[in-house]
C-alpha cells in the first residue's frame, strides 16, 4: 500500500489492474529486492492452506462481466492452493495450473472464511485482498495477523485500506525497512 493507504489507483480495468498507476509504484520492491519477495512468497506458499480475495482482486467488477475470463493471474496463479473469491455473482469453480482453484462465494465473508478453513485443514487461511475485503475482515475482527507492505509513495485516490475501520484491534510485532518498502506485521492486541 502507499503511505496514504491506497492499494491501487482509480479506474481499474481488465487492461489496467492497478488503475491509473504503474504496478511498479507499489510493487517495485518485489522486482528490485527479489530476495525479500522470494523469501516471503516461499513462506506464504508453504503455510497457506487457502486464500480469500475480493472480486476486484480477481478481476474488475462492473457491468462487463465475462464468465469465461479467468482473472488477472495468468494460467498458473501464484497461490497454489484453493482461493475463495467474494462476489455477488455465482460461478462454477475454475481449476488452474499449479494447484490454484478459484471458488466463488456469494454469501459473505463469514461463509468464505468457513469454506476456506475447511479447505485449509490445519493450515492458515490468508486474506489476499483487495482493500475492501481486508477492511471487511478487519472490521469484523476476523484477522489474527496482518502483514502490510508500505511503499514510500502517495497515490491520492483508489481502493484504500482501513477505510471505515477505526480500531482494528492489533499491535505491531515485527518491522523491516528497506529503501523501497516497509514491512510491518501486526498481531491481535492482547486483552488483559
């Protein structure tokens, strides 16, 4: 995300998944600091039993809805586990190369989390994003650990994290900073 809280720019389309900004604006560290990205992706792949994402992270929502489209992630998405996509439009699951299957959930965040926990078995469920999905899970108190990657840039408009989330009930427990990004991990705040 940007330092002003945005995870993409405005006007997201199939051709422009990050809207009116370059993907490198927020994700340059993934290419210029590949050792950090590789380490993190390997860790996430090893621990993730299932993932949840919103419809806009799978592909842009709106009146132009093509049921044959398989998302922005290419033929072999990086998840390598079941992905539960929150949506208002029912769709049959889509199995992709590498072990990713996109499952479309129409009955809300709790239902998606329940299905993801069953699919994950004893492994964690990762909330992949986007901003609206993360905000819903934060507001409901359903996230145990939050990983933020903050790029030292501002965007000014677009999907924003922490919108309508006043207290997400977490405290930082780990922080790493490079020239291109600050990684902060939060855990649920302990209650005394």
